[in-house]
């Protein structure tokens, strides 16, 4: 695992952006750490909300960094 403290990978794991080896190591950690189980569940809710938001974005760049500039 890249992090010295495995707990910091909970968000990356929930987003699905850990590499295969890191994900396997985190899953082993997850089997022993109830705090990380809770964190992954909470991050999972955030991921669902982000996915719903992305689906609502209009096409064509209206969601740029400065959406008020057209």
C-alpha cells in the first residue's frame, strides 16, 4: 500500500482508483478494520451523489471551471 497509514486509502478504494495490488492490500486491511468499513460506506454514498451530479451536467462545457463565463 502506498500510504504508511492504510486508512487514507478508503476514499480511493471507494472511487475504484487504487491499483490492483493496492486494492487487494486495502481489502485485507478492510477485513480487520471496522472504521474503514464505515469510511468506505460513507465514501460510497458520496460517489453515488457525484455520479448523479455528473449525469445532470449539460453537454458542451457548461460545467467548466467558470460556468458563469459563457
